[in-house]
C-alpha cells in the first residue's frame, strides 16, 4: 500500500485530534516529500517564500534529502513553544466568553418568627391575639438582579477581544522567530557541507602534489626533504577534512533537534549558497519593518490599554440592583408583594486609583511602541549595512580573489614540475587557495544569515522587495 493510501485510510478510522497527532508522527518518521504538500498551505507569506533559492534550487530524486521548506514544516508541527501559544489563545477565548456573560440573578428566602403559626382563638381584638399577630411567622422570598450600567459589559468584552489579538500577535512573533532560527541552522548545514567538499578537494590536491614530489624525488630532481614537507601538508589537510566532518555532524544534529529528533534521518540538505538575492532598497525595507508582528503587537497593546482604561472608567458609574418578591403571612394567610431598588452612593470610592493606573499604562504602551519601532529600525540598519558589506566581499572574492588564487596555484604547480619554482612557493599557493575558498563559503553563509535576519524583521521574503541598484550588484 502506498503512503498516500495509508493516510487516507487512517483519516477515517481515527478521531480528528488523534489524526493530527498521528499525521505529525508519520511525517516525522517517513520524512518524505509529502511533508511539503501537507504543510505548505498552513504557512504565511514568510514561510512559503522563505529562501526559495536555498530550499528548491537543487533538485533530487532521493526522498531522504531535505529542503528548507521540509525543515520548517517539521519544526512547526513539532515545536512545543508554538503549541503553548496556541493553548493560550484558546484560553483567552474562554476569558472573552466569560466577560460577556450577564450576572446571575440571586434568590433569597427570609423567615422571621419561625414556628409562630398557630391560629387565633377567642377575641381577636384582645391583647393576646394582637401580640400573637404581630409576632407571627413571615416568609419573604425575593429575586434580585444586578444591572450593570455605563456599558461595563461591552467594555469588558472589547478588552478581552483585544487580549486575544495580542495573544495572536505573540504567536506570530514566535512563529517568525522559529522560522528564522530554522533558516539559520539550515544555512549552517549547507555551509558545513560545502566546507567538507572543499576540504575533500584540498586533500585530493595535496595528495596529487605529494605524488608529483615523490616522482621528482625518485628521479633525483629534488631532495627527499621536500617529500617530507608535502606529506606534512597532506596530514594537515586530513585533519582539516576530519574537522569539517565533525562540524557537519554537529550542524545536522542541531537542525534535527529543532524538531525534537536527536539523530538526523536525512541524507543531505539541498540548496546552493551561491544563488544570492541582491540587497534590496533600504527605504522599502524600512517601510516593511513596521509590518513586523512585534511592531503590530506594540500598536495593538496601545489599543488594549485604552480598552482597559475604558473598563475602569465605566466602573465609576454605580450598578443598579433590583429586588422583587412576596411576603407570606403564616397566621393570617395571604401574600404581600414587595420590591426594592439599591444603588451605591459614589461618595468616597469612584475608582480613582484604578483609572489613574490605567492612564499611566496607556502612556507606557505608547512609549513601548515608539521604543519597539526604534529597536526594529536599528536592527534593520545594522543588518543592512553588514549585508551590503558582505555582498561586496562576496563579489570581490568570487570575481577577483578566487580566480587569481586558482590561477596562481596552477601556475606554481606547473612551474614546480618544470623546476622553475620551489616547493615553498607551491605550498604557499595551495594554502592561499584553500583559505580563500573557505573565506568565500563563510561569506556566503554570513550573507544568507543576514538575509534570514532581515526577513525576520520584515516578516516576509526579501525577494519581494525592490533591489537597490546603487549597490555594486554582480550576479554569480
């Protein structure tokens, strides 16, 4: 049976909640490309467009290969922080429901002179009969209803609804942060894979150099000490290769731990670090940063604080309590209707302290909103300046440094074989080439991390923003 057929069958056999839990487990264990289809519709514009040049730039038929979108799917399905936020949102729905409920009516039963229910005897106008009638048992049954005045209930409901909106913004903030965290760790895995590939190539180049030097030593063209030197260099490349292997293993584990899996079950992460998006216009980024969930939450916090101020202001108006009922005369028989109205007199407590507190918290929320915008713009400026600098560094390394280092190494190697250059010049050219290749990979990874950070700040894909043509843009 195919996996898709199995999922359809299970869908009708289990309860909806169990189905969601079972689906998450199957996705985590199978690690198939169906993860992409199952979770794609639930992503917002950030996760759906998140670094497509990293996620889908390399195609593979191996279902155990991982894309960035697959990693985001797994993390969003398994992350306990998001689960906690979703439960908080459902809890606040209950608080909103409670805020809109009417007060319950109150039933009171009062019995006076219990037991004096004997019938009158003799002269009903006698002193004894009159005294017995005065102290007869009276049963009073009342129903009271508190009526809230001044729009208290509507103010409470409005404040509770804004509390739900704040919880939704908190959920979105954490969701964007988690997506950015996954993208950063995924970039580390890609960079580690590339460094391992470079270390393997460098080790092979060092082995070829050893072979060439060995031939020259055996031919009596150079001293045996040169063979010893190149073998030391070969051992160094082996150490670097092993270190690159350990770094890759560590990065893969960090990525898998984001979806609570200590042992990675994917073969490799798909992506190409060299497919870059040029730095966009800073002015457009600055406009987009105000759409960040943190900025929107700060604005929504002001609204909620104003709603809470309104709640406190409505409490200045006293409520009205209405009571109505009957009095039953046990001795004489018959019922008497009674009614009452009770209104507190706001002579001393007019809720002054709570109103002052609410006013100050509104002002505090306004200051926090301004501070949040300043913080976001500051982070954006720093990330953008670093991004522009790294972009130019990448261009210089790719277009000038690496071609020169490769050409110098090939010339030195050929010249050494012809006896025109010494071994030290060859080893130095080899070292410079490897160092610049590693520096290039590091610059690519730094650029991708800065892209991830800016996407976190604007809460959207960076390729949706118009590029800045003032920067030195050179596509790879």
